[in-house]
């Protein structure tokens, strides 16, 4: 799954003034959407037992999410071109059931 956070996104003005960076929580929101697409349904009771950010994502830059695994557990990687910018694990703690 690919995504781009537009320069007009409401999270950017305060993160950081003069040199905006896409907040990690916004990147993780896209990872969640990719996992939900993989599961074919919304996921509830999520855990992120492991997340590491290696490089920033700037507004307007394209990023790509790779998922390994399936419901209820995925390992993910987020790439900006050939550069790994984040990696970790996402777990649907309820086994992927819809609440």
C-alpha cells in the first residue's frame, strides 16, 4: 500500500513549525489501514508491541507499506523509496474479531 500525507494535513502546522514532519502516529494510522485491508475488515483491540522509526517522512513524500503475516499478527515495514523509515509489529489482540 502506498500513501502520501498532503502538505495541507491538519497535523502538520505544529509538528514542527518551519520544518514540518509527518508525525509517527499518522504513519501508524496508514499501517493500520493496510492491516485492515489485509484482514478484509476493521480491527479492534490493537497492540503495537514493537515499533522503530529510523527516518522522518516529510509532507508530500510518497511512502510504501509492506506487511508480512496475516490476522491477527503482522510485521510491517514502511519505505520512502529505498530507505526504510519505520518497522514493527501490529497485533489484533482479540484475534481480529470485530467488536
